[in-house]
């Protein structure tokens, strides 16, 4: 009997979590964000139920401001992998033209992401939702449970979380309450990259460096992805070879200058640069503890 | 192959050590973790710069120095209080191993958090402040670590810099901890003198400061501790999580190998059905396996069509776990609602929920002295030994032999909160045959009723369904009085009046009972008791069935009525006394006049039934 490598241990743990959650849930859903962690999440789910199909659908919250390449990737990925996808947008927000420029990142995120997610979860009456969050991403997530309880307002209360011992998870909820389940809790960024590499998991091309039109805003390179991008007076897009460490809404996601076109090159850069992953997300910089605040309100 | 290829492949193939750090705020625990993360180059630059800002605001270290503790406290409230109040997980790796740290607080009220962190840990670091030596808290941490089955203990004697790197201090602390640790079941205990603040013996050995210490540095110990003996490779246990059936030709049982090893061709047994079969294939999406062991997640296909559902357990045919519905366990209580004997919970064990009742709280354990104490209840963070009874047998091994099948959690059936965690011990010391700790007949009866209600199996028609159909609820009415004849007649008239109101009523005479349902009762001395017991059980059933059940017991005394009351639980009894009773202090619900017309007396009882919402008002 050989000892399982750490990455295969993480894989086994994630598969265990998927199966356990499905055995407890009435109506599960997988929150799909198109990013690299979501790609890994889907692969692990497929492994957990192989040779069967996924016993749940994917839900994507489309804030309407995602990179075009993300949406194209999503549709291709879901059709190739034969995944059932539900796309939800906050239609009221869309009709009112809510955008990150006029409303600010905080309010925009609340309306187009948090509120949209809550609407979709309520409409679907899901009692369990898988997500791709990892504990090493951000300080407030280090204490997140694998099975994270949400009250009937879908809110997270750090003081009212269930103790989680061994690998015994408790997904029992009363009507309207739910749990969010994070099978990637114990994965680090390096684990994710290596897994994508050895499993040949498809990811959005935006992760790799390419010449892209960008403008500089508050020390970050913001990509001009479509004609809706508001340019300040005197601001002119320039072409730079950049890539993205995380993907979100294009006006809120900073690119980094990079020549990395392979996973190996990305990891090599990561080791040298050592700037933590979420620092290119504008929404995390709304103030100290801002991620924790968003989580309390129901943001993933 | 490029350097990055090598790096990534090495990273993938490292093995994993999960450990917990125990110590109080002042022991320098956060500083130690901060240093491990920092020195393994995982504190990213922007985290460092925001840390520098925060240190100026809240830091407790001197100006210019980085407060490592602030790096770790995740949540806002904690940051303001300066105390870590929950379990946080950190990740770092060295070329040798990947590490997951469960960072748990040292405060007394947080036994719960430490137990949580320890439950998944292979090793515990116990921090001792060299200035104070082994203190109460040290003993508490070591005790909880041993309780949770941690096999490797690393005692880090910290703040050696303040103690002048004194060998004598270190040796004294080592001796005093070793004396105490003999009482614990931890096979591997090591000691290392460190200064987390200065980095002495943390990552690298510091012979210039501790020339007398010949051992490895703390990180070297973490990198080399041998975990290969910790897994149970003997007993194959496979709780089935999901049945995978993509088409008619495939039926696979998916789960995680909890312990032991399985190979195709192995003869297996399924619990609880006790059916046997043979493993045909070990299926994974990356191809079939020739062998699977813990903690691999696989899917088993069997050679026979065996009916297996989620929550069943597959084991080797010749190596079975204990199959019991009554067992002892050591529990750590985690709820604000104290644990009391008689309480009902759900248990989650080996992938399924089972109804359970805490039959007895044998004793509590003082976490500081490890002494047994007699307790009536276990509060939040209390530790104690209990006897648990379940509605279906659990398939378990003692926790000391198998962490996966010997552990369980208690779940509150109303709020669904996780209320406690327990480790199953080997045997039940209280046997079924020995008398229970109940002093009197009333206690025995209470115990019986509690047990009966625990096992009471309800159908799919609820009491509310019956109410909507019948327009009334079930009720047991007992009629007593001086005149046997009048009591009988009254009972029968009540039955008829209710029946005419289209309500479901039934009258049972006592002789019908004693010659029928209770005709096998022979023992003279307890004959009446036994008959009353039958009557009580019958009334419980008929009330549950939604009937208004009437019986006449002219000479019933207080004892009899109390017994019937107890047996009729959870429903309440209605006791009608026909006239005043002489010399009998019976608890009656209503007394009607002996010389009033039978019709008016029945009216009075119907009025009371309507008042109690047993029957609707409009009927009378």
C-alpha cells in the first residue's frame, strides 16, 4: 500500500465532499463562475459521479459585465462537457442599467452579483450550493467551514457556524435555510495550477498572456473589453501583453503585465512575484475586511 | 524538464501533514505560525504591506516590528478583540511536505474549537512558555489531543530567549511534562526548545544559542515525523455514500475507503442486510484500480445484484465491525443547551443519520485535572462519558482502533445545529440485565414510556390529517365514581352522544379488557398493575388513532390514575368523577353531580371537551 500524494489526497477529499453533500441534499446546485477554480470544481464533480452524470445543474450568475471570452468559454465548456447550465442575471438591475462606473464597485457588486445570486437561489429553492472558494484565498475565508450554513436570508454569520469535526459534515437545514459547500477548501493556488496541468483541464484563455487593449486605473491595468467601457477624458487604450490572475467583471478586474503563455510560466511568475491572488480584484479593496462584509451579505 | 516542471511535480507528490497548534495568546502561538509561513516564503508581498498598516493600528509588538499574530486573525470581531476565537486553517509547504495548520485558540471556553482542529490532525504542537513551564492549560491541551487520538505530540518550549536559553529550564519542563503525559495515550512525544520571536530552532537549528540541544528544529521534526503507522490498514470499512447507476448495465457503490484495503476478488459483506458478494471492479474515472485504501474515493462494482443504499456499509466478509444499538462514548459538548440524560438527538455516523437517545450520563471529566466528576448535565465545552441508544444499530469500531468509524456527531433535531462530537469506546459497562439507576416504580414506568416514545413509529397520516378528516382529535376519558353501575352507564351514554355527533368514540368496559387483552395476566400480586398497563398502552394507541376512547374504572385510585396518565403520554388524560369521592385523593379533571340527570352530566363533559378543543364547539 502506497501513501497517497498530497494532491491525490485533496482530490479524494473533494470527491468525498461532493458525494456526501449529494447524499444529504434534496435540491443541490453548483455555482459556476467560469474561472479556473470552477473548471477544477466541475472536473472533481465529474469524477465523483463517474460513470454517471452530474446529479445537479450549474448556475452562473451573469453580472452582464463579464469578459466576452468568459461567456464564450462557458458556453463551449458546458456544451462539450454536457453540463446543464442555468444562467441568471438581475433583470431589474439590467433594465435600470446598473453598471460599475455610475454605481461604484460596491453597489454594483451588491445589485448585479449578490442580489442576483440570492434571487436565483431563492427561485431554484436550492438547499445546497457548491462553490469553488478556497481557504488560502483571503483572510476571512481561512475560517470558513467546508459546509457553511446560511440562514433563511442566505446570510453567513461567523458566530453561528456549525462545528465541523473529522469528515462528518452536517447539511441538515430547515425550510428556506441552506448550506454552501466548498470542496476546494484545502486547495492552494499551486495545487489548482498543478491539477489543471496534469488533468489537462480547459481554462479561459484570459489566464494566459496576450496583447490586449488596456487602460491604467488606480495602479491596475483594466482591459477595454467592449464599447461599454467608459474612458476618462484623455484616456486612450494601449495594447499591452497582459494576463489575468482572477476573472470577474472586466471593469473591476486588473490585469498584470506578463509574458506567461503556459501554466509553467504562470507558476514561475507566481513564485517570483508573490503578490497574492485577489489583490487584482478591485472589490476586495473597498476597505479593510471588505470581503468579510460581502460574505455576510450573501456574496460568495 | 524545466525547473518549474520539477517544482510542480514535486509539489504534487509531497505527502501531507495536518497539525494543530495549541497555546494561549501569550504563548506566542500566532508568532510561531506567522514565522513558519513567513520563512517558508508564503507571506505574499501585499499581505505584508497591509500587515504593516494594521500593525501600526492594532499591533502589540514594538514599533517597526511586524506583528505576526495580525496576519492570522481572520475575522473583524476577533481582530478588534485581539483574540482568535475560531479554528482557522493555514497552508504552507516545504520541499519535503505540504502542511495544513489548524490554528485554534487556547482559551478555556474554546475546548470545542481545539477538538475540532484536533479531529483531523496527525500531530499537535503544544506551546509552553519557558517562564511558566507546564501549566493547567498545557495539561488541558495535551489531554484533548490524546482524547481525539492524536499520535504525535511536539512540545515546543517557547520564549527560550527570555529564559537565557537555559538547558536546565528546558530539562525541567521536559521532565514535568513527561511525568504528566504518562497518563495519556500518546505514543510519540518530542521536545524542542525554541524562540518563535527570534526564530531559534524553528526552521533551522540554532547551535550557537542552544549548543546543548542535539535534536532537530521544529520544522525538521514536522517534515520527518513518520505517519505510516497511523492509518488502520487492517479493517476494511467502506460507508456507501451514493449509488451510481448511469444505465441498466452498471450499478456502482461510491464512497471513501475509511480504513483497510480492498482488491477485486475480495469477498465482502453488506451491512445491515448481511448479504455477501465479491468485488468485481474498483472503478474510478482514471481507470480501474487493482487495490484501494484509505483515504481513496472510489466506486465498487460487485459480482451480484445486491440491494445497497446510501448509508449502508461494505466490509470484508471475515472482518466485521461492531453492530450495536447501544454503546458508550466520550462526548465533547458544543451546544449552549446542556446535554442531559434522556435527551433525543440525531446522530451522524459513517455517512448516515440515525435517531438516538442519550440513555445515561455516566460522568463528566474535569478537563484540567482529567478526574471524573459526577454531573447532572454537560454544559458547552463539557466532556463526559455517556451511554447512547439508537433506533437502528450503528456499524462501528472503537475510536482507538478506527477514527473514521469510531466518531460521530450529535445534531439537534429541531435547529439541526451540530451539538456535540463523540468518540465511541469499546464496551458498554452498563448491561441490559443489570438494574437501571431508577429508584421506584414511577421511575421505571417513566423510563419505559420514554423508551416506547423513542421507538414509536409513525405512519404517513399525521395527527393533523386525522383532525381535518375527523373534525376532532383523539382523547382518553376515564370515568370513576362510587357506583360502578352509574359509572358504566355514564361512559356508555357519553360514547353514544359523541357518536351521534358524528365523532369517533369507543367505550371499553373493564371486564372486556381483563377477559380479553389482559386475560393472560396471571400473577396475583401485580395482576391489577399489569391490566392497567395494558389499558394504558391501548389508550395511547387509540388516542393516536384519533379516537375518543372512554373507559370506566369505578374504583380507580390515585396510583392507578397516575400510571394511566404516564402511559398515555404524550397525550393528556381526561378524568371524570361521578360524584365526590370518599377517601380517595384522585386527580380529576371534572366532577359531575351524582344526582344530576345523566344527560346534563354528559352535556358538561361535552362542554369541557369543546373547551379543550378536542371536539368542535358547533357540535354542542
